[in-house]
C-alpha cells in the first residue's frame, strides 16, 4: 500500500517537473575508488557542518536579542532557562570550530591531490572564497555573546584591520560603526553574521556544488595512469552517498560529545571600561597569524611591523587563490615544488598555533 501511494506521488511530481535528470544522476554518476578516496568525503562533512550551523543558528535567533544591554543577557537566558538551549549553543559553537577545521582539511586535500588543475580552476577559487567567508563567520559571530573575551578580541582584531594603508582606518570605522567597539559594533557584526555573509556564502556554495556536479570527482594522476580495466568506480547512489552519510554520523557524534562534555563558557559580560584580560588570544584558526604579528618588531625599516605582516599574509592569500594559474616552463619542477610548499604552509600553521597557545 505504501509503495503504491509513494509511486503515485512520484509520478504526479514527475509529470509536472520531469525528474529524469535526477534519476539519471542517481543511476549513472560514478565516483573513482582508490587509496585516496577518503578525501572526497571532507567536502561533504564541511557541507554537513554548515547545515548544522544554519539550523542551530536559526534556533538561537528565536531568543537572541542583539544590543549592548540585551545580547549577554539573552545568551545567558538561552543557556540557563530555555530547554536544551545550552545544548544548541554548545553545538553551534563547536560546529563552527569543526567547520573551519574541516574546511582547511578539505582545502589542503584538494591542494595535495592537485584537484585544482585544469579544468577545475573555478572550483578552487569558489572553494577558497567559501573558506574566507567561513573565517568571516567565525570573526563576526565571536562578538555576539558580548562577553569580556569577545569584546577585547574584537577590539584587537579591528585594530589590526586599521593598520592597512589608505583604507585601513575607514574600514575599521565601518566595521565598528564608530571609533570604538560599542553596541553599534555589535549590531554591525550581527547583521554581517546573520544576513550579509549567509547570502554571499549561499551564492558561492551553489556555484561550488554546481562546478563539482558538472565536472565530477577529480581523478588523481596515479588513477588516470591505470589501464581502464584496473580502474574502479562506485555508484554515487547509494554507495558513495551512504559512506558520506556515515562520515556525517561520525562527525555528528564527535560534535555531540564535545557539546556535552566540554561546554562553551559564557564568561563575564563585556565592560568597555575594564582592563583587557591578561593573555588575550584569538580563536585557534587566527592564532598562527596573530602569533606571527607578535614576533614582528615595531618597525621594519620605515614601515610598521604589523603592516608588513598583514601585507605578507594578504599576498600569500592572493598567491594561494591563484595557484591553478601558476605556470612554469619546467612543469615537472613546479609539480615537485608545490607539495613541498604545501607541507611548509601546513607545518607553519600548526607550529605557530601551538606556540601561540603555549606562550604567555
């Protein structure tokens, strides 16, 4: 009886919207199966965590009230009075961190498997933009509880933006909504976090997924060199989809474990007139940049040390964005240099992050 009703519903929808492209996708799409196939699932996990962020963020919005006199109190109300509010906030906070982590893992897996090469240049660029937007989510959302740590971290972060030449000071005022971090800053960050960034992110995510769908999964060089009879493929549905769902389930269990046993502290309410806490530090995904800026001298020649550091990271970001377009006459030499450069970048990020947390 259920199958008969289900069949009628599908037929009714098919007559009006033509589901043949979807049936074709599910029936014929194949995914390469090789020793590096696990990296295919990192993008799916990142997408899953974004969906968790979206759902929990909407639930938090039902009670959150942006404002210098209401933000902290509304978050405290969520974690103390709303049923399972503490769990939703913890899941939102931890999934934000896991989202950034898996976004980095996904990016570097694409880099080391050289999946950015022709014809996937636009996939790489859209993915890089999504990573930058994800970091923007982290920075803008950090201030929303309006606690002491978030207040001073935002002050330091926007001060760093102000160091930029020509546009820095104006950009800092735009972000803060004035000269200092105030309730206006909180309103700006709230709007950026829940409206501007999600809108831009959704557009780039749509095109990123469209590019992947049109071009299919990348086949590594060692896989391409295999004879056709040695190449293994698995159906996208249900084989790959079920494995992807298994990874989602594993990550979800890790997320719930962290939310239950390592709750996100609310801390003290922000007080603009209080001294900054000793040893204030940014979130872990900004730590390597923060620690690098700390090591730079106040002045390098006639320039401010912070300015040199910011320009350095900006140039590095542009180079990383344009990696698919970097060419050399000796392409084999470039192919050998790229993995070494990637290892150096990963090692630098990890080492500087660890040093940042160990230093006082």
